[in-house]
């Protein structure tokens, strides 16, 4: 038996949705500059595709976090491994996430970012698994809600592999 990846959301479908979201964001941020904050590494592919299609001015920054806890369950206490380069004060910040699972990491991260006094703070996620939510998170833009399955591709990894797949897939046997 060989490990294979079943397509859950095809490349064309992801691209189409990102175009639609970028159009919405461009309208919502008319007259403003949107400051995209991307969480490494999973959100990078999504952030780039989204940024390319936004028509208002865009600035970008990146951060990397780990959550304390065992391998299977994040504690929700976030440690910043790489912080942002720029302050958020007065900026219209859009946090870009790859996936929201329990919501623990994000709940904590949003509090940290709020404390830096941005002009506004919104959240966009490529994927959401609402069934898994433990901590409440207010999501402003959701591209796709998915069932409780472990997904890879479009930046998402399993043991650091599969991030480069151009679609969203589920690991299985073939
Ligand atoms: P949580 O919301 O604090 O539980 O953690 C979310 C993080 O867990 C995400 O940013 C991903 O790094 C990881 N994660 C959760 N579900 C998946 C999945 O299906 N595939 C890949 N990574 C996942
Ligand atoms: Mg992530």
C-alpha cells in the first residue's frame, strides 16, 4: 500500500475562491492600505495568492509562533518564535491564517495583536473546521468550511511534507 493524497478541494476551486475573497477585501478596504500579517509557515502560499489579487495598497509582515503543549493538543499558550518586523499601531491589519482547528492558538494570537493597538484587526482563514472549535474565534472571512479531516497542501503540512501541493488534499492509502 502506498501513501496517496485524495483531492478535497481542487486547485481551480481554491483559486476561484481566493479571487472572490480578494475582491471583497478590496471593496471593504477601499481608500485604505491593508496590512497582511501572515503566520509562518502554513499561511504563506495563501497569503501570496491573496495579496496578488487585492487591488487596494498592500503591505505585508510575517510571524512565527509555536504553542506549548503535547503533539496532539495545543495548550493555547503561544510562544512567538519570530516576531513581526513592524509595529501594528494605527494599521488596518488583516491576519491571514491557513486553518482554524481548536482555535486555541488563534484566540491567544488575536489578543497579542490587539494589544499592539492596530486601527482595525480582522481575520481571514483559508480553511475552518468548525466542529473542532474549543475556543471562540471571530472569523471575518472564511474561504472554505471543511469536515474534521486532516488536510494537507496549499501550505499545510504533515510532518513538514506536502506544503507544495497546489490543491487541498487528505492523506490516505491507495
Ligand atoms: P489550533 O486552532 O490551535 O488547534 O491549531 C491550529 C494549527 O494546527 C494550524 O495553524 C495548523 O498548523 C495545525 N492544523 C490543524 N489542523 C490541521 C490540518 O488538518 N492539517 C494541517 N495542519 C493542521
Ligand atoms: Mg497555522
